[in-house]
């Protein structure tokens, strides 16, 4: 299967609150894209990874623009999967606030030609930075606890962009040392770093001792509100 430039494969569209990051709690429309180039071991949306890993449908650009325009939500969140596999700049509409949740390993202003593990071939042109700089980009690099590799050049690209913030998910205090390494390596602004706790249960999110460590490290704590309220429920 080949996905080209202005084709969009979407796993689900739903309304909820933003659960994490610098806009936590806002009433939002989520557009969750299908396909991802990573395979994080603790991913809570594995159904978006591959062609045969879940139910999804193809949307034309105009259909998605109509959904965005008709939504009562001011905030529109592109998530996944990995949304930067697609031309997100072509989905911009004035009057809405757009957000992108990405693993950060893909530079959107560069053309993309990538083949996923299942053979899916994705090709897109570079995004227009004059448009995507209006978006709130939530960059979520995957630490070693996800058994993935961070792309240094891509993370340094994001560090140089004023429209990006960084969200890391940790399992233990040891992960904070890895965050500190990348903070130094790519000159991440600590005031733009948010740290959340891995897990899909209420208990996993209630670790005050670990949150104390996050505070001591100088980072923001990002409660995962959707997990606290609904667990790992789809469409939330």
C-alpha cells in the first residue's frame, strides 16, 4: 500500500479533553491518524501502527477540512499513530487552534519517503513552515524505556523552533537522567519540558515520590488526565 501527499488515513475522530502537556484540560476534537514508524513497547494505540493492526478509513483533504470546520471545538488535535507522516499544513483553517502530538523523529519541513515495517510506503512533500509554525507542537521523544531511538538531528530541529514543547514519559527516576542528557545535547529549554508517568491505570498515575523527583529536576509535571478519568478507553 502506498500513501501519497494529500491522502489521509484516519483511525478515529472523537471529542474529548486534551489529557497532557501545555493545554491539558481543553475541550478538543481529536483526529487520530493511522500508521507509525515506531513500535514503542508501552504504546497505548498500537491499533494505529500498521495496515492490518486496526480499523481505519481514507479521507480526502476536503472531507477532513469540513469535519474541522463543522466541529464546535476550537482546539483541533492531530495525533496518532504518527501525524507527521501526512501533510498537516494542508488541513489548516483560520479560526481554529491546531495541535500536533508527534514522536519528533520526523522533520515536517523536509520531504518524506518512508517504508514501514508492514511494507506501507508513505510519500509526502515538505510542509509549509509558515503554516505549521501556527500550530502547538507537542514533541514526545521516546526514551529507552520504549525501546526506541531518538533522532538527534530531529530533536535539535525541534529545539530551535519556538512553537514546540517537549513531553517525556517516564517509568522511573532513572529516566530523568536521560531527559537531562537530551536537554543538554539539544539545548532544550527546561521551561518547555513536561514529564508524564507511563501507565494506563489510575494507580500508575498516583506516584507522588516520582513527581517530587520531576519537580526537583526543574521540569513541569504533566498529569495524564484522560488516564485518571477513563483509563485506557478508546475515544477518550
